[in-house]
């Protein structure tokens, strides 16, 4: 299905990724090559017309314009180069220069504090998320990535997630017995279990196929992902639960980043900062457009939970917060809550 079997022994998996890196390098050269030029391969797993896809393309255009074509950013969307299962290792091995993974993925490589972004009902809105991602706590999290040979360059929003299935999912009783696709996150898995569902970890690129085949019964996504991946064609009901946030961090391979000249690093950093600002500004707009498109397309029943139903959901997932605090220590959550409260 376009991803590397995660059950391969470490050595074989490493060799396979190195081989893929060589192929990707050749592909990048065919797409854009210039004497004394620099190519930055940027891989991500979502469609081009999502907030992240549009921000990546804006970054590409800005770098091209400001470098006079000397620096080429080659964007590989929709998991065409690497998928959920292998993109982080590909970056660490230098098989790709930049990624824009969801924040959940950093927990798997030794940074469980990033999983606080997955907590259900922690953030009332995106403005409160940005008090972390654009503040001192977010910068501290990015700086820590150097321990795994990564350079954290900035955060980006995709808004809030909603639940979908072939029935409404508005309170815990509605989840009973369902197999819900999740990305790899202990917090999200605990959330689904707390609601009465069985979490099933699948790559994002495999989700629509799994829903169509009945391998899983439902999933959670921002509306823009739900629409652009065609999940509305295989899910009859979308419940606007707005229960948790989905965001990304743009990161670079440390060795590659340090190999660039200081002026080039400045050029790339400034272009990315502008692209992330652009992406954050359009995140809500893209989700609103996708919701309008869903309503116009018909075929998907859209539900809004009542306040009493939201209260039931909040109560059910309280143990998820307690569990994460035990794993990462209370200081991270305390600092996050202080940032959210404006402290």
C-alpha cells in the first residue's frame, strides 16, 4: 500500500530506506536540477488543497522566487514519497530533507510531551493552541528535537477534529463496539477506548480504503481532510464534535540544515515562517469551505452534539488526561494550562 512494513528487522528496514533515499534523490534531480543549486525534498501525507498542502506549495514558491531558482523545494504530497509509518525514519536517515508530520508522531520517537496536543477537550479554540505553539513552551518543544537529529522550524494548524462513521457519534454510548481508525498516538488510542471504541492504527493514506472495505468503522479528522480524501463517499455521518486539535510541525534533517550556508538558512527560515503564517490563516477557511462542499454534495448527514452530549464526552475522557500526566509528568500539562489561561 505504498508504505514499508514496520515489522521488518531494523537492519533490513534501514537498508530499504537508504535505497529509497537514492531513488528519491534521483527523482528530485529530474524534477529540478541546477548547477551549484540546492534541492530540498519536502514530503507530507495530505492532499495539496488542504491547509498543509497549500502552505507547502507557498513555501516552495517563496524559496524559488527569493533564491532566483537556485534553491528548489520539491514537494511530495499525499504520501507519494513516504507515509505515516516511515517518514520520520526517512528524515533522520537523510532520505528526505524536510517533513511536516502531525504532532502525534513525535511521541513515537522519544518526545511524548508532544502528545499533549492530542488531548481531547484541552483547547477551547485555535487561539488557545497558539498560546503554546507561538510561545515559549512551543519553542522549548521544538528545541528538544535536536536530541534526535531534527531541527524544529515551526508549528502549523489544521484546526479541530470531528468524528465520522456510518451512524452519529455524539455521546459515549454511540461508540460502543466500533473500530475507529487513529494515527499512532497513545493519547488518541486511550481516548477511543474511553469512549467505548476499539482503536485501530492505520496510515492516513490507507484510511479511506480501510473505511470502504469495512476494516474500520469510523475515524476522526478535520473537515478539510475528510473532504479532500473522499471519506464522505464511504462514511454516511459526520459528527461535529470538535473534540481535539490536529496540528503539524515542520522539521528538517539536522545534518542537512547545518550544511547550508547561514544566508541560505535565513532565506529558507523566513520563507517558511511566511508560509506557516499563510497556512494558519487559511486553516479555518479551508475547513469551512470543505464543510460547505459536504453540505452541497449531499449524501453525508452532519450532526451537531448538544451541550449535554458534549458534557458526557468530556467526562468519559477525563482519565486520558490523568494517564498522560503520569507518563510525561505534570509539569508539561501545568505549563500548557498556564499558557492556555494566558499565564
